[in-house]
């Protein structure tokens, strides 16, 4: 993802952040909301690609609003969803460890805002600012834990439980801060792709969840609301 001068209009051009530069105590929240040298905001529509598998790994992204899925394609052309990301997640981070290309494709699953940071700027900040490195490390540990849970989920749990878990993750239950109970529009095809099942089975489970009061939504999952009671599906023995 190139800087705004070279990209499409959905990128917001960076501007000077005098408040950040003058501040004696580094404010990580201000930084992650301030465009400036080596960093800018990108706004994406649902299904728009952030970066593709094999693209040069030049940037780290911080997900501010919305949701992103990471997918990989093998040599036979088979695609798999490997992770679902939400607000507060860093991604594209393997470039910091010497990877020259992105190893997955990142796609917005709903209207999404990401903060793009050039690799060199991110490396500088991780070494210079403890607040940034602390936030980054905490998120990497949380993502690692979620990855282990997702692997167990795929190996041992039914598609019904996997769907419940994905909906809870999208609503940010279990994360810091208040859950995002009301989700933007999601298609059943997208949910089927995320958990590795068919659309008819997604339709069956979603109808069941709605009848039990675990979720609420209008036509084609418009205005989907996820209730905490959906945890009972995940916790079933």
C-alpha cells in the first residue's frame, strides 16, 4: 500500500501533527490517530483488498475501525481464511522480521479504517517509544492466543460452534473495552467462507441462533446484533 500521493482517493493525505511532536510524554492514542511523515489513514470499502499475498512487505497496519480477514492460497489455488482481525489489531507485521513480501491477503470484510505505518517508521517507534512497543507486544500475544484457539476450533469443534465463535470475535467479546454488539452488514456467503462450511448451513445456524435470542438481525444479516448469550453455544461440551 503506497503513500497517498501514489494511491487512490480512499487514502487520506498525511499532514503535520504538531501536538504530537511538541508533546514531552509520548501519547500512543494520539499517535494512532494522527497522520504524519511515514504514516497515514486508509479507508476501505467492504471486500476491498488492503494488500495481497506476495506483495512487497513495506507497511504495518493498525486496524482502527471495521474488520479484516487474512487469507492464504496454496499452489493448487485453494483459499483458506486464517484469521479475522478487529479494531486494535496490528497486521502486516512480518515485514518487521525480515519478510520481503506479505504471506497472506488482507481484505476488508466491512467498511474499514486502517492506520498505515511505513516499516522503517514502525521500527523506529518500537525502539524509541515504550508505549508503542508495549501496545504492539500485547496485541501480538493476544493474536497468538487467538490463533491457538482458532486451530483447536477447526480441529475439534463443529461448524455451529465455529460460527458462534466468529460472531463473538467480530463483536469483540473478550477484548478490552465494550463489545461492538451491532455489526455492519455481513453476507452469509462471507460467513460460510470464514468458517469453512456452506451457505445453507450458515442459514440454518443463524435462524437457530435468532430463535434462541442469541442474535438479532434484519434481512440478509442487516444490522446484526450479537448478544453475550451466544457464548453458551461455544461453551457447550
